[in-house]
C-alpha cells in the first residue's frame, strides 16, 4: 500500500524542489511538516530527517468531496521525504488502494486511479 523510491538526490535538494515538481504535474503543496525537527523539539531522539508534504489537485479533491464529504478525512495526498543513515527515500500511501478501501463508488475509484498515476509521476521525478 506504500510506494517508495530510493532517491538519487539528497534530502535537502528534494525538499527544496518539491513545490516546483508538484506544480509541473498540476498539484500544489498545501503545507509541509518537518517531522524530524518536531520530534527533536519534543525531546525525542530522532536522528533522521523527515518532511511530509501535503499535496492537492483541486479539481480532483472537489470531485471526491462531491461524491462523499466524509472522504475529506483522506485528503490531501501526502508525500514523505526521509533520510536515514545517508539513504534518502521518497514515499506515499497509494491513493488507489486507500480509496478502494474507503469508497465503492466507481467514479471515486476511477479518480483514485488517475491520482495514483499523477502522484507516482511526482514520486518518480522527485527521486531522480
């Protein structure tokens, strides 16, 4: 259910480029959370780096919400960039698998397949 790629670029470079990469694929970055810094600020010994980007394609989000407003809890999509012991990875939960579990609507499932393809392209570009 999780797609992950070992990145060829360093963590900081991917994080700096994420907004532009998403924009090229028709998505926007709604926000980002530096989970590593947050954990360390709470006194938790976390030695890695991890930033989660919340991304959205507004037309797709509106269509999902029009189908079932309760699906809002599964929005937006998230892409995580993490670095541990010198290895950087880019990962995301499969939108297609997630929405297969949450909705029986054929329209939602078709849209989830589209979102899967588009976000996988973002994952691929960001990891290379």
